[in-house]
């Protein structure tokens, strides 16, 4: 599958006057895939054939990302993206789903988990399980890159307009594992999606999820600790941003922690080690299904 096919087979959901690109394929239990910053749902393409062969898989480009609308002067947040996920599920008539999340998508998953904890049966989407890939789910254990700190500062808008492909390629490759570097085509595809409709000009606005993570930290972590929803962390341990430190903190904060470590893999396990992620996810969902049957 190439990016053009991914785009061509996608759909558009209208949300508050904005276009939300998404893909919806397969039959059976629903799995919602939530991508990270600064990329798009295309991140899931290596897992897509296997995942959609045995279930219904839905992946969206968050507002401001990929092929979705990219409004300027907009206050982007994980909370709003969670609103969009719930609205999309409602429009498709879906009342329950598994969640597979990565990076910024982890924060959206945490927000959904917190709402499920707070709303109980009133939550419009029942979460069947949540599987996290590399992301700053505990900010005290994350190590944001210099470019992220700069985008959050007063020079953020100025820097966003000066982001270039060479700068992106260097920064992106630096968070992959040393033996699993992105190919030229992967870099090109990601950059194409980031710059679609001048989306790179919004980098300073999109990255506001980092202070949101600090503000919501207690609420989100409490939801993870208190939830009865099965959770698993599959993590590339060579990720300099959210690798082994996140795995260590996860085990400290969740007594019955379920963690699968991927040695030598960086920030994008779904691209760097697709087979290992699929195996870890299949084992997780089989265990969830067996527990439910029991």
C-alpha cells in the first residue's frame, strides 16, 4: 500500500465545519488507532493489513494533522481530539471499541480513559482495551527534544514557519533505533502529510498537548491506575524521548503493569518493528478475549 492508495480509500467526516480524514476497513470488533505528533494515521499502514483482516479498524487524522482540516488560530488539545473520536464513533454507530495509540495519541487515549472513569455507563464509547505505544504518558519520565521545547516558547510561531525538510528528516531519524532508521520514502511520505495545507506552520499550536499533559497528569494517571479496562504498554526501549524511562515509570505506577519491551527499537515501533508490535498486540487481545469469555 502506498500513500496515494491510503488517501484514495479514506473517507471524510464533518465535525463542526471541519473535515476529518479517516479510514474504516474490516469486520468484527472495532479497533480505533490514534496517531502521534507530528504525523498522521498513515503511521499505521504497516500494521493495517493484518489488523483489518480480523477486525474492523478505524484510523483518523486528528484535526490539524495529515489530510484533515488545519484551522489556524485554533486551540488544539487532546481533549478536543477525544471529542472528535467520540463524535466519529457515534456517527458510525459504534458503541464499544479497543484502542491502539501512539505518542500524542496516548494522551487522547488517556483522556478517553479518564472520561470512562468519570462517566461510567454514561460514556458514549465503552473501551474494551487500551494498548499504548511510545509516548509521554508520564511527563516526569519523558525527555522532549530541543525542537519541542523551542516550539513551545515565544519563538514557536516563527520557528514553525521555518521548518524545512532537512531539519525534519534529521529530527525524525534521531528518535528511531540505530538499526531501524526510516527510509527516504517514509521520510517523504511523513513530510508530505505534515506540510499538507501548510500544516507545518501549525507545529507550535499542535504541540500544546505537552503543557496539557502536565495539567492533566494527576487525572490521567489516576484513571490508568483505577480503570478496569485492560491496558498494555508496547515500547521501543531505544527511544530517546519516551523509551526505557517510560517503561520503568509505568511499572512503578501500575502495580499489575503489562509491559512488552522491544530492545533496539525507537519511537515508532509500528514502523520499525511491525511484526513484533502485531505479535504483542495479538497476544494482548487474545488474553482480553479469554478474560471476557471467562
